[in-house]
């Protein structure tokens, strides 16, 4: 019986893949985690990827639509005595039955909806090549490219304005809650970063939780500052989908965005979230209060922002019950006047 990529480094036409932790370490020198697989890109003569980041972004659009494994990282590995690019992907679900024709039609529809061309010849022979599939998931997006990436981004931004809108209208319209890169929003992300003096916090190799992350701008900030692992939580599934898609198109692939109702979990004694070195707790106390179980998720630092009309002195007293060091940084006032504190365990 032929061995599968679960056991060996399986050579395909454009790639070599394995999900074996032992094989990845021995053959590629890469520490693969459980429930991941790695795909080494083997470039055939005369055929180059258009743009590796674009290929990753396109595959992750298909992941968000249930048609591809998620790419978490682009890494360098040693394959056949050469340094090559490799893609670390999330593992695939077990599927017993599937219809290739139906799957191919879904791929074409996703292409049409997202301004993507499925290969440069305008033909679909790649989609019918069984070697480009694992189970019911297509895994070779090297021949895919954006027809008009700006149109895709414009469409995504309109979705973000609609889905992440929160509270009252902004300037008479729905608007994204968190601003970014010249895109206006109710809350001014860079202003908040500056007021919280986040540049003074060492994120390098830290684990980070972003509770009530919305579009995930603070999750993205932590990752850009070198955080090792970042998880963003929000109660709204549509917002989390936007956060995933927005981080992807910005080239940030390894933030975990999860939908969860922390308050419901707490009341029903569900397993609590994992702790982290640094926790963002921004504009959340109105909903979750000062529960020590939540505040103690921060092993080192809690970054706190309150709400309008909040008594800053009382807030500080509550935070001091958990954190021996609570630094008062004043207020943010981009939406209303809100107290901010940096809380430290040591």
C-alpha cells in the first residue's frame, strides 16, 4: 500500500508535502506542530509564482469560504540541498464523500465574487488535476491571481464598515469601529496606541489576548511588534470573519481570531480562556466588569481602557485588587472620555 503524506514527504508536481512532525524535522529541519502540514514549493522550470504573498492571501480567501486549508506562515526550509519557501497550513477535516464537480463550481464562484482569476491561461485544467487536491480541498493556488486587487479591497472595506459598525452612526453613516491606515473609524487606532504608550511595552515573543477585539487592530499591532502568539476574541461571528479577512489581506496570517461569548462562558462555568503575558482589555468593563478570573488572564501586563462617565479612582481601586502596579495614563477622548491604565503583576 502506498504511504500518504501523513507518513512521508510526498512529492507532487509542484510541491512536496507532509503532516508528519518527525518527517518535517528530519527532511526539512522544521518543527511542525500537531494538526499542521507543510507544503514545500518546488518551482518547475520556467514556472514562477506570481507573488507568494498574493497566492497565500488568495488561498486564505478560499479557506474563509470553506474550500482550502488555511495558510498560517510562510517559512524557509532546506529541501534537496536548497533553501526554499514553504507554506505551513492548518490540517484538513476528515471527509468521506465529496463531489469534485460541485467543488470546482464553488471555486469558480468564489473567484468571481472576489475578483480572482484561476489561472493565467483562462482555462481550468489545474482544477481538474487530482494532484492539486487533498480530499475535498484544493491546495495549489500558484496559478491564481487577483484580476483587480483594489476592487477586492474596496469590497472588503464596505463589508467591514457594515459589520464592525457599533453604536450610534458616525457622521451620519455606518463606519468601521477601528480606524486604520487612512481609513477613518469611530475609534482612532494610532491615537489610542500613542495614549496607551504601547511603544514602551515589549511585545517580542510574548503571548497576547485581545478581549473584545473587533476588527483586530490591536491584535495586528501586537503581532507587528513581535508577539509570538496572538488570540483575538469577539462575541460577533461576522466581526471575527472580517478580522480574519482583513488581517489576511494585510499579510498577517497567524493571528487566531475566535468567536466566543466570555460572559456566557463565565456564567455557565465553561472552561476559561488561556492566560497570556499581555492582555488588551479595552472598553470591556461595562460588559464584563472587574472579574478577577478575567483580569488574572494577564500573566504580566493588562492594558485597560474604560468607558464614558467611569470613575477613574474607583476603577484604579478595582484594578489594584489584582495588580500590585497600576499606572494611570490619563484618558482617551476620541469617542468619549475614557480612563486608561497599564496594570502590571511585577
